[in-house]
């Protein structure tokens, strides 16, 4: 046994490690694209998607009488192993690469082929029995395989993100119920506003997530439209007229996704608009979650000199110099997740715009950016839910103190005593550092019974009918 095997491509002969399932094309790409240090092996959804496409293509070509059944069976079996997690370490090309994803497709062709050769009783590299490009890549081009695989991988990742968002939404909803009876002061522009409940405040976060889940579901429908069968530029050259439909049928069965073939394959091969729209939705989600994290940091600030209305669970020591300091590290890390998603959206925008004519050569960086955003948002939502929100408690004493001292309570009396009188009370309360309640009673503007009713919990936090005083 030798340590290498000899393989040939258009540039000549190269020694490939005998133990490798990849071949000469992958070897050259590995040498050419030492860019990020991150390989496609870190993207299991993409590898599973590539194996799904190769299996569907083999089944379609066998049905059309173009691929011998024995070769088809070996390809499909190899793909099944890869989809189950085998040989992912053999996908060694950098996630950032030139060639519009050709290196990734070649890597997949070679790994599938060499494993299939073993299943057929041959040695790796004995391509006279099964060839990476002749049989594994039959009726395909990188230009339809790679974007189709990106879309499938993205659909898988979207489902994971939706599950994580649902978990975070439910965690906020549970806290909203827990805090439903706790009155607090709302704030606009960081100034005291009218009262609300802490439960209402937390319920808005659940609603914000629910709204963005709906938008993510809508954009996922667009992503499920594939261009498999387009081959090089969308004309379907080298593919049988029935290939696209048959491959779609098998791909839907393999992936369990409700995929569809784009009505115009030339358009679908060059247009990355769906990716731009998805990235925009991911940015929107990141904006919302980051805003929520900002709120959590503000509401928990202190513990003595800040808002101090809620208590985040203490996760770790917060300072190497200040004993006892605890920081809001979970909201902070999720803020940083959002910042990267913002940057990834810019990357997707430029990459989609940078395509020319019948192909966009920059889909690898689009794939990398979308994958990063989806992964970070998924882990970010789970981390925020489990390591922060679930453990939040209310500082009831601070909430009550803020309500009693708030000048904003006078707003609730405005429809009863009038804006002019309410303004005078607010001014006096601020200048003399007194409570609104005391001033109203002193001036005999309302009886204590009337005032208690007007400032009752339920009356302060929802619409009501008013009977304005005369005179």
C-alpha cells in the first residue's frame, strides 16, 4: 500500500492521499483557497443537501435509462451514508472560494464517487468503473447543483431557527403571565411615561418574535424554489427533457421539503433576490432581538444606581477588579450576534448585486453569510431563553417605589381634571419633590375614593371611559 494515489485533471497529474475520499479537483481547491480557515465540513446542512441532490440526480438518470442501475444504487447508498453524517471530514475546501461553488460541487462528486466505488468492490480513484464527473455529476452543473443545495440547506436551517424563536417566544410569554399583576412605569425617550404592567412589557417581546416568525415562514416559501435541471446557464443543456421533473420528485422525497422548480431556469440561475430577501428578514429578527436585549440590560441596570426593576440571573463574575460585580453577559453576547447578522446582510447585498449576466459567482460568500446568520440567531435565541429570560425575577419593591413617586400618574387624571390643572399638579410635584396623589388630595380636586378608583391597577393599564368634571 502506498500513501498516495495518482489522479489526473486538465492541469496534469497530482498525488492525492490514498486515504482521502476527495480527489485531484478538491486537492487543488484546498491549495488555492486558504482564505478563512473554515471548511464546508462545518456546514453539515450543506453537505446533507449536496448528498441529497446527488442521490436524486442518480435516481432520475437511472429512470431515464442513462445511468446503469448498479452505479445508481452505489451512488444512492454513498449519499445515504453522507446524509447520516459519514465522511463530512472529507469536505475540505474553504467556505470562501472562487468559481461560483465549483470546488464544493467537485468535492461532493469525488467523495460520493470514491465511497460508491468501495461499495461496488473497487478502490478509491478507480474512476474507470465510476467517474465523479461522468456519472455522479451526470446532467448537472455546479450552477444548478450548488444553488439548489444552498436552498435546501437554508430551509433546514430556517426550521431550526423557527424552533429556537418559538422557544424564546414561549419563554417571554410565560414571564409575561408571571408578571401580569406587577405595575410599573413605562418609559418613552428614557423619561417616565404612563403606567403599565411588567407583564405587558414582556408580552410585547413575545409578540415581536411571533411577527418575525411569520415573516420567516413566508420567505422560506421563496427559498424552496430550485433551479435543478438548469445545468450551466438555465437552458438545460446535457440534461434529458424529463430530468428536471424526475429529479425534483426524488429530491422532495429525500429531503421531505415541498420544493418546486422555478418557472424560468435562466432567471433562477442568475438571480439571488430570494437570498437578499431572506437576509433582510434575518436582519429584521436580529434588530428586534438586539432591541430586546438592550431593554433587558436597561431594566436590570444597577443594582443600586440603575433602573433595577428586574433581576437577570447571575451567570459569572463580572470583573477582575471589582468584587461582587455581575454583568448582563447573556444579553451582551446576543447583541453581538445581532451585530454580525447586520454585517452579513451587507455581505449578501453586495454579493447578490455583484453577479454578471447568466451567473452569480459569489454564491459561496452568500452561503457563508446566510449560514452564519441562521446559526448565530438559532443559538442566540436558545441561549437568551435558557440562560437569561427563564431566570428573570422582578424587583417588586423598586417597581412599587417608582410608581408611587412618578409624576406621570397625573396623565391618568388628565381626562378628569383637565390638561391645564394636570400640568400645574405635575409642575408642583416636580419642583417640590412631592407625590401626585398628595397634591390632588390637598387641593381637594378629587376625593380619596375617586382618586383610588382613577389610579387603580386596571384603570391605569387599559382603555376606559371617563366622566370629566364640570367647571
